[in-house]
C-alpha cells in the first residue's frame, strides 16, 4: 500500500510537469532550421574546426575555445588575403529536447529514477531552437566585430536535431551545446572577384568596377563606340564618330553652346549670339540717326569703334550692314534712306581700317520694324543699323 501511494503521487507530479513544461509554444518564433542546400556543392576545400562549447547559455571561457576561435580568425585572414572566394558556415546546436521524454519514461523500468531526472533536466523544442540560434548568432557577431564580412557568413540553427553526445548523462548533454564552424573554399573557376557576374576563369577584364555593365567576357561596354566605357560616359548616346572628351561628351570648341558636330560656324566668338547651327545671329549696332538723315551722330562713334575692334580680332567673319527706318514718310524714300544709312555705317568701318572686301550693305526701309511705329520710342528703335555676321568658309 505504501508503494502504491508513492507511485500515485509520482504519477500526479509527472503529469503536472508534462502539462507545464512541454506545452510552451511561441507563436512569434520564426526560425529557419533546414540545412542550406548551397553547402552541398563541389568545393576546392572544406575546413572544419573543433566545436566551440557553450555552458549556461554562454560561450565557455576556456583556453580551448579561445584557441579554436583564434584558429578560425587566422584561417579566414589567410584565405581573404589570397583573394579566395569563401563562405563561412556557422551551425548552432543544443542537447536533445525533452518534449517526448514522458513517453519514454512511461515505459521505463526505472520509472521513479526517470521522474527525478525530469525535474533536473527539461528542454522543450522551441527553447532548444532559440538557444541554438543565440549560440550561432553570438559567433556570427563576434566574427563581424573582428572584421569578417557579414556577406560571406551563413548561419543555421539546428537545436537538438544533431546530437553529438549521449543525453543519458549531464556531461553529455552539456557537450551537445556547441557551435560548429566550417569554411567552404570555392574553385577559382566559380569565383567572380569583381562581382560583374562573369567568373574569373572567363573574365578577360577582371578589374571592372562594381556596377559597370559588361559583355559576355566581363569587359565594360561602350554602347556609343566613342572609346569611353558606359560606366564613365556622361553622354552615353553620342553619335558615331563624333570626337568626345574624357567624359564621353562632344566638344564645343568655340564655347557658343552648340556642339562641334552640329556647329556650322565652329569658330564663333563666345561673345556672339548664335542660332541653332552655331552661326551668328543678326545684332543691332545701336547707331543713332536724326529723322530723315543718314549722318551718324557723334554719340554713336564709340559703338563703331567697338565693332571695329571685334572684326579685327575675328578675321574669320565678314559683315553685312543692314539699314532700317521708321514708317514716317513714303516707303520708297525710306528704302533709299535705309540704304544710305547702311552705306554710312560701312564707310565708317572702312575708315577705321576694316577691309572693304569683308563688308556689304543693303537697305530694308520700313519693312522690318522691331517696335510699333505709333510711338516716339518705337520709331526711334526702328531707325537702326543691324549687322549680320557671315562666317568665311576656310
């Protein structure tokens, strides 16, 4: 009877433990525990290190662990300096979860001893996986803090799926709390050192900058064939055979805002207003005349001198002098007056040393007003001399 009562209380206590200890499940846990299929490829070398032991949920502070970790760092440093393409695999492990141990205990011959062990050793599956994640993440963060690139590290959490030691003893269970580190070294023919998607074994331009567009041989592309690669080309759509600068952009030799390959007048002075073809537009000399007169007023001679200076500095241009009038008077008389005004302006230029062969004149009368002739100001503006510069073909 005494043994029956003890057995009854033992069963009661065991059932309570099962309900409390093994029904803990978190709905917020998202752990990837499946092995990475990438690690099952063909490699130049696979380097496995001794296990890093954990105790009381922390890396065991021991000389053995320190030596193993230093060995890992030294090996990584060696392969990194040799520009080898490597991947570091970190796998976290724990001892076996006890979720289903109650079924084993129920059929055990040493039932009472098993119940006692249950109180001193209890680990559900979720806790096991989370703990193995913590172990692996700890090593990952340690490597990153020691200047190992995060991009080459792969982490896996295995929980208690891969028992390395017996769970029948406390020592065995403790040794199962570990992290395994492996370095995978790729063959050279699958290394892409410059990250241009062409493996080194086939890459004829191995030093291509990251992000550059390359061809099938790993060489930078020059889409517009201007001898400047696309990744350096600030003007990627330059027409074929157009001369370009170091940035791949067409020249504008005369600085008039019209590119050389479009410029019909390539030597235009940058002080001259040009049209879309790079040739000078007509401009007003601002020479003033009295009404019905073609005599240049003294106040306008400084403008004559300024234009003379320009023509002497730019011998590549001829000039057409065009006279205009307002609409006061008869049209025929105005046409003749505008011609006289053009001739007067041309004579003034010749008198200052401009070769007459470079000059022509014509009158337009009142045909081309630039303002209304209904006002005094408008009529004054229409009484003008325009100059049309003509580029001399070489």
